[in-house]
C-alpha cells in the first residue's frame, strides 16, 4: 500500500491533534444539547470514531450511506441513499460527519435531505475540504484541513476500497488511478 503513495500530506500526529481540536470546539458549541452525529459511510467512519471520543458531552450517533451516480472519483450531484438514518432527528441538533468535501454536491444533498426532517439545526463537520473544487456555496461549520485538488487516500478515504486503513492522509500516485 505504502509504495502507492506519492506523498504524505497529513501525518498521524497532525490528524490526532486536529481531531482533538474539533472535538473541543463541538463540545463547547453543543454542551448539554445532546447532538446527533451522523457519519457518512464509509469514508467518514474512522474520523467519526476518533472524533466522538474527543467530545465531552452526551451525544448520539447514527450512520448514512449514499452513492453518487457517475464516475468513482467525481461527484455527479445525483445522490442515492443506500442506508438512511434510523433515529428521529426532529427538533434535534444534527452534525453531519464527512471525510471530504470536493464539489460539495453530496453534502448539499444530504444536508437538504436532513433539513426536511425538521431538526433544530444541521451543522457540517468535514475532516478535509478542497475549496478549489467547490461547485456551490456550502456552509461548512467545522473543517479539519483545507487541501489542494489532488486525490487523497488514508484515514478512512479509499480508492477502489483500498487504503482506508492507512493512518495518515496521502496523495495517491497518479498511475494508480489514471
Ligand atoms: P463531492 O460531492 O463533494 O464532490 O464528493 C464527496 C465525495 O467524493 C467524498 O465523500 C468522497 O467519497 C469522494 N472524494 C472526493 N475527493 C476525494 C479524494 O481526494 N479522495 C477520496 N478517496 N475520495 C474523494
């Protein structure tokens, strides 16, 4: 796996520190509000499990799985829900936990979908953001790292289901995916 990585852009230590910082911010913003954190599978799973351990207030968790039509590595904006939420989010504070925002189309769809369930609020927490790739103006409440337009893997992010278990974020060598 490691030989397929061009460069490590975020180390394990940097990830740990950032997740801690995001957890502290969410703790301060939602103290005693019992928020529901909704993880977008599968890429958000590792981030989610580390993040909730750094949030020092009661919370609930749930999971959603979506697929985007079109090519694997780019979003079409047409989203199919493969696994819906199970909890009732009406009148509750919801925090969507995502691995990466690229065009922003997936999160825009999920956010609108969840807002239709009448939650008290919907916030977005993403580990990574590619601002240059945004195709719409998406309000992101918690961002771990802003990165360039390279295709990255590790810490939950895959290419063809591989590399999710790398403990860092790395740029995949172009010859692997092109
Ligand atoms: P968006 O709808 O924002 O364009 O796409 C978001 C989804 O595209 C992410 O949840 C992720 O599945 C995928 N994606 C976008 N950029 C990358 C990347 O650099 N690496 C990986 N592994 N997935 C990406």
